[in-house]
C-alpha cells in the first residue's frame, strides 16, 4: 500500500471530526466508510482504488489513531493570535529554474521577517511571498492573496487536525479560502485577492467557535 494512499485516507478522515472520533473508538463500519471515501481518494490520487485497499488503510489507521480532541483544537484556535497580511503574491516556474531563485536569495539582503512559502510538485515550483520581495527579486507576480496567519499558543499548537477543523468550520459558513497551510504552531489561511470581507468573517467565526466539555 503506497504512502500516498495512506496519507490521503488519513487526511480525509481528519477532515471530518465525526469520522475521526468513530475511527479512533473502533465503532465504525469500515466497508461503508470506504465506499463514502473512495470518490475523494480517487480524485486526490488520480487513480482507481479498490475498496478492499481502502478498508485495509482504514484498519491500519484505526490501530494507530488516537482520539482527536476537537474541544482542545476549537478552543486553542479561538484563543490564538491572529495577523492579517495583505500584498501576498504567488510566483510559479519550472523546477529547473529553482537554483536561479536560490542564487537570487543568497545574493540579496532579505529581512528575516520576510514571508516565503515554497511548494514543489510535478516538476514545478510555486512560491508565496511578499509583493515587495517578489519585485526586488525580479519575479513576476501571477496571483494575489490576503493571508490570515493564526499562531496557536503553547502545546495546543502541536495537536494534529487543526487545518481540517478550520476548513470544515469555515465551509459551514460558506467561507472558501484558497488554501490552508500548517507549519508547527502556525496556520496560514490564504484568500484570493485583497477582498477583506471573507477574511474578517473568518476571524470572527474562528474566534467565536468554542466548545464546553
């Protein structure tokens, strides 16, 4: 069983708090769950997947799964520090040109506070960075974003499932970020363009969504 398939199954399970709780408790019909997850798995992997293969992945995941504490996740996100950053741009180029970017970064005097997030996939590189930094590196911006940075405090920042939780809570409110990226206790929620209404609504929703045990 490929690591990619296992990772996809894991991500889809974590994206649904109810499913994650059921799987960790063992009270779940594996075949029925596999049938429900298969369309999403095949869409993400780009290939046909046998039902029994998904069942095996779910069983293996269940043996390792620990209960996901969505109470802790919700409350830690509600109490996190929020920062809105405008003027974020995306630049994409072939992977073979990546050494040239590294050379530019090495020879430039870049502030340690500058934001830069890199994605490498299928022979290409996408970089999210400040618009001013893109101009200083002579990179042509292709997309513009507003970034919502969420910094979770303390040990709660190490609890898995925060990205999936945010996606689901915002989805219920019909708030659709372009991407959600996690790095340790930092979560970066990207919104297309510089329209602030969805960003401010996202902050309001996430800060108000708290649970009592």
